[in-house]
């Protein structure tokens, strides 16, 4: 299973959020650095030939990408909630087209 593990301590605002994700997922130089662009990139996680060039991380219907966020409670709440909502939308968008979900989200919150 492709696993991308990020640390919420590295995300202080929107700029750092987009920097961390662009670097970790290999988003293209033309990445729009907004949540609509994030959704577009993450929707193409099963492009094994990288024809769209949206991400360097790839999964499949039987091997979805796992996104694990340590210290999610260190991220601004607005950003962590938007990420969770958008991850759900990525999968809904795919399911709505008859494609399998591609992104699994897990996170650790300090007790």
C-alpha cells in the first residue's frame, strides 16, 4: 500500500499546507495551490502511467493511497477540517463516476 506520512507540525497555514503536499505528492509546477487544485491532483492518484502528470504517488482500486497525518491537532483546525472534507470529496467524486475510492485518510491526535 502506498503510504504518505506527514507531520501536522509542519503545517502552520495554507502556504505551508500546499508546500508540504506539493512536495510529498509530487504535484506539478502548475499546481494551483488551492483546495480545488488539491482535489484534482488527488483524484488522479490511480494514474499509473502518470499521463496527467498530477502526482508522483500512485495507488489502485485494490491498493489505495494511505495518507497518514501525525499531530493533526497541531494544524490549524480550518485546514485540517478542509483536508478531511476534501479527501472525502475525492472519493465521492470517483465513486460518482463508477470508479473506486483511491484515498484512505488516517491521523493521530495527541491525547
